[in-house]
C-alpha cells in the first residue's frame, strides 16, 4: 500500500505560480511512476504531467512550457511547479502512483485561478 498526501493548492491570480507537492509513504520502493492529474467539475481526471523513477517526464499539451514536474526520491516527494496559471487551470489536482502493488491516489488539492 502507498499513501499519498498532496499540498500546495490555493487561490492565485492569473499569471501567477504555484508549487504542488505529493508525499508518498508506505511501500514506496516499488513505485514506477508518479503523475499529477486534474479534474474539472463533471469531467474525468486528465493527466497533467508524469515522471518515472529514473526521471523521464511527460506532459499534457496544456502543461508544456508552463509546468515542471520533478521528484526527490530521497524525500519520496514529487512536485508540480506551475507557472503562468490561467483561469482554465482551475481544478482539483490529484497525485497518482503506479507501483508493483497497484495504482494509488491522493485526496486532491484545489487550485483556483481568480482575479
């Protein structure tokens, strides 16, 4: 089992930045990849960015050039640094890990872009 705790969400003005954190605990040694997803009301979760344990990254088109995903294996933490935030980035952001024991989700953190 893997437990995930997200933090860093909040209210920010358009053009601003936020850094989300996802801390994993439990059986973390067999995590293959960590992803940040977001969910708009009434919609399915969509991938924003992901990173493998060896550091390979992948981004949704909407995140390319604005968001940066990074990981600190020593701290079992993955970050999502978001720049130039726009109204349409308002969503609940979730952390997900794929591991040898399955797929696990955090509880989500709300990101709201508002002037």
